[in-house]
């Protein structure tokens, strides 16, 4: 009966350690920092950066790639308008990045890189060049994982588990591919234990994530939980802005927030569970 052991291990690995690609930097023709406003564009640069964070891409090269976008108003600017290369495919072509007025114009170049988990804009800040703006990057292609364990019978034995996994990805990788990658990562880690020796062993982390393994999304805003309006607004009023800040709170802490009820609490518990997190235990 190792269903729960295997299910938890696979879920955490799927949420934290599957490689993917994302936009890490952007250079605007007419803006030099995130608080700028581009004439003829309804969104400010901060809003455009938030939209760029949601662009789903597939990168077939280990080297960074640069895509160019030029658009003239009026109308919406979508991710599908990026100039694509042989190594890069934009999968969320209908995603709206900005809206232009009659005489509006926008031009930008974005850098796309491979990575794992989540990296904040501060972590992507590798250059102090004027006009190069780092972006929060969600590299993981896995959006949600849940599993169910049921008792099952094999011939005369009744102490076996049936493990059912439900995996949702962003389309840049299939659930089957993500599961295979997670299995490979766990296999390499277990192999270190199997070959245990007195000498320290190292593992080349081409298969295993470094740094924030198990919790790459703690710096993500609570908006990424896709909560309904009431719990989302209640958390913001309580100055809880990231997933990391949220999991430091207990159920009692949340229920003490004005207008925050059991229904909102149940929703948050479910959303955190999908990402492999839980609220703090009461002191």
C-alpha cells in the first residue's frame, strides 16, 4: 500500500521540478521601466508585464531565444503576433497583451529561456542595461495535480492500492510527458539512496530542480490561485499578497478576517492542496 507515498511524491515533483520555458526579459521601444506609460496603449507597462507572464511558449533549444512584436492600432495585441522562430512556438496565441488606440503603436522584444518552477522578476534581473525589464517567470508546464488512492484487489490479495493521477498542463507538454519526467527525477533521487556509500554523492541536476524544490510558487501572487472574488478581496485587505504569506496563516487566522467565511476557507484549502501546500497548524 504505497499509493499515498507515491502519489504525494509524484505530485510535489510534478508541481516543482518539470522543466519548461517562459519569458524572462522584455525590452520596449518606448518604455524604460515597469512604471512607464506608452502613448496610445490603454494598459500601463506593469499590466503588460503581468500579461506577458501568462504567455505559454515551447522552446526547443537550450539557448535563450528572442522574439519581436510590432503592432499598430486600433485593436488588441495578442501573443500570436510575436515573430516566431524555428526553436520557439507560442501556444497561447489568443492571449491579449495590450490594447491600442487609433494611433497607438507598440514594439517590444522578449527573451525566452528554459527553467523550472518559478523565478521572480528580481531573480531574472541579470543585467542593469537601461530598458531591459525582468519579468516574473512561471517555467512549470504543470498547472494542477491531484490524485486519488483506492484499495484494489490483485488475484487473492486485497492489500494493494490503485493510484489515479489527474494532471493539467499548459499545453507545452502533455500530462503523460510530465508524468514521465517526474518519474525520471524520482528514480534518479532514489538511485542515490540505493547506491549509498561513505563518500558524498552528487547528482547532476539536469533531472532534479535546485533551490526551491517543492515550493517554487511561494512567491507567486494569490491571483495565481484563481480564487473567487470574495476570498481574493479578503486576503488583499488582510495584506496577504503571495502564496508564501498565505500558508503561514492558520484556519483560525483566516476566519478572523472580516467577511471571510467557511466557504472561502474551503476554497483556499482546495486550491492550496492542488499545489501541494497547506495552511499552518494552529499554535
